[in-house]
C-alpha cells in the first residue's frame, strides 16, 4: 500500500486526528485514575504512569513524522501496536477480566485500525489483540502474572476455568467479527468514494474537451484568415526582396512559424476528431536537432545543453511536424523552469543543464528530455496532461495535452517523472513501425 497525492493527504489528516484523540483519551484516563486513587487513598501503580509516558512519547514521534509526511503507514501501524500493548497492560492493572471497560478499548482500537488503514490491517489487529488477551489471561490464571483485584472481584472470576475460556473465546469472536464487518464497510466506502471521484474527474475532463472543441471551432476561422494574408505577403516578399541568404532564411523561418500556428489550430480541432498524421520516414535525431535550432536563442540563456543521441537509431514512421511541436514544447518548458528565480534545491543540483537522450529500447525509440528546474509537485503530476491545467502564471494549459494527443496518435507513450527542487524528465517512446488502417 503506497500513499500518493490526495490519498496521502487524507491519510495524514486521519492520522492527525487519531494522534489528538489518543492524547486526549489517555489524559482523561490519567486524570480519572488520579481522582480515583486520591479518593480511595491508594497508591498509583508505576506501570500505569510509565504506560502513559510511552503513549505521549509515541504520539510526539508520530506527530514529527506526520509534519514531515514520511513513513505515515509505518508510523500508523507502530502507534496502533503500542496502543494495543498499553491497553492490554491497563486492563491487567484494572482487574484483568474484571476491568470496568473491558473489552471496549480493544474494540475501539480494532475499529480505528479498520477505518484508518484497511480491513486487512483490522483483522491483523484483531488477531494480535486476541493473542495478547489470551496470553494475559493465561498468565493471570496460572498466577505467573497475578491479577490485580478490582473492588475484590478480580480473583473470583479466575476460579472457574470454563468461565475464563468462555469469556476469552467470546471476546475473540467479537474482535474478529467487528474487524471483518467494519473493515468491509470501510473499504467499500473508500472504493465508492474513489469511484465517485473518478467519475467526477471524467465528467470534468469531458467538459474540458467539449470546451476545447467549441473554442477551436469558433476561433479557427478567425485565425486562419489573417494567417492566409501573412502567407500571401511572405510569398510576395520572397519574390521581391533581394536573394540574400540571410534575408531568405528569415522569411523562410517566418513562413515555417506560420505553418506551425496553422498546425496548432489543427491540433486544437483534433480534440473533437481523430488526428490525421502525415506519415513519412523520419530520423528522430534530426527532429530533435531542428527543435533546438528553431527555438529563439533567448530561451537557452545561461543553460547548458547536453545531447546524448544514439546514431544507430533506425528511421521511424512519423509526422515530423507534429513531433517537432512536441519536442519544442517540452524543451521550452524545461528551459523556462530553470529560469525561474528563487528555486529551492539541493546544493549539488545542476541548476542550468538541459539533457536530451535518444536510444533504442525494445522496438521503440526512447527519448528523454530532462531539466534541472523547480520540479512538479506530486499532487500535480497526475493532472499534468489534463486540458487547461497549468502551474504557470501564464498560459492556458493546453501544451502538454496536445503533446500527449500527438504521441498517442503515433501509438507511442509519454510519461513524466519529477522531484521538487531537483528537476523533471519527460520520457517519450515511439514504435519503429506503425500499423494504421489506411
């Protein structure tokens, strides 16, 4: 059971309230005990005091781990086990089988384990509670660990072996029954909550896709008209201006940029219909190189570029223009992430390196683009490809959505790994051959 994102935060919140409840309950128990021994003029058993000290120390340790959000599951198990031993010892100190609240504390602990962790954890806790109870009663019955009488009735209960066995068996059945019923209901409730949340996310996703389709349809016509005018103007400029290499190269770059704007509009429209690819044999390293060359120089200010491109990568069948858009977007995002000021990161982290790798891997071409930027928070990672989701101060959050759409249209995969303060790596896999129905 590995906790991530929202689930981890919800688990941490439950653990916080359990720690608070533990401290309050044991403080109340200590106060009641103090009032009782003062009234009855009896001495306080040191074991009871030591038990409470252990509980307070455990609660403090749990709270420290809670603040750091580390080992939450382990610290929950550890706390419950400590509670179980403390409750069992307290039962002994209050008369064993004659303890006034027996077996309510054990039952509450089992229920808390079921609700906080899972059915399986609750059953394990029921087993441990049964084992400890049986061991304690056996030691008390054989006078190895003599029972402490409560109001003079503690010793009487241990004189009838059949009665002792019946009580222990009934409590064990009670423990397991409660663990199974409450654990099942708790797990079922959690699953239903997850399903509801998943359906809500799917509904939101569908609404976003519909919004993209509507916006794309309404704006495509308005944008393409001026693009047509620009294309026509570039055509005449190319004919009339001097045939200097520098001038013609700049005009060609503007012309290609105009084509990319038109392609961007096509990508927006593709959300409402299948993506059509212009498939050709492509050398992926060339597309990566072009992605660097076409980006403005200021994007790479104070950034060191390291390329590890495998020269033995075979040609793949792909749409080079669309892959160019994917690589350019990710490279630009990585550079912008490294140019953000006041980034908190380890002292040894390389703050200005963009690393590009390409290699063969199991009939795929694998491309990795890594930056040393501020990283992406764990709770944001699962939304990174969602439409309109962005962590930037500017932008509408469609860039990576379009990238994912393009890679999936190539029957490839795109994934992201990130550590806050260390950097982010985008991993793209593209198959050598695509089997499309023509």
